[in-house]
């Protein structure tokens, strides 16, 4: 977050993880989450049947935050809500 305030650009591959969490409920449910210094955020949970639901956010080259919510399981990967940034050449 400090890099955004200072006007510095942190490359995705060099971004430090600021927060990370994981859990295992012991009954088949688990999850993970992290946030990086360049504005990427990820969160995902898995239910007892192996179905996943999650979301990720990132900051596009245009400075806007983009968030995608998804599910993944026996029916495949589905975007439930969100938008993505398509870089214009």
C-alpha cells in the first residue's frame, strides 16, 4: 500500500505479501487468503465436497481496482460476478 502512496510501481513478481491466512476446519472445509503490497487480494474457500468459491482483486494499468468472484467444482470454473482489465496496445 505504501508503494501506491509513494508513486512507486512494484512489479507483480516482486510484490511482498502483507497478509496471509489459511484454515483447515478438520471436516473437509479449508481456505486461504492473501494481500500483497501492489494491491492484489485473493480469498478462496473449499467446502466438504471440494467445491471452491473465491475472489481476487488487482489494480489495472489504468489505476482502477478489478474484482472477480468465481466458483469452481464439478461443473467447472464459473465467473459469478466481476470485471477484468484488458490492456489496450
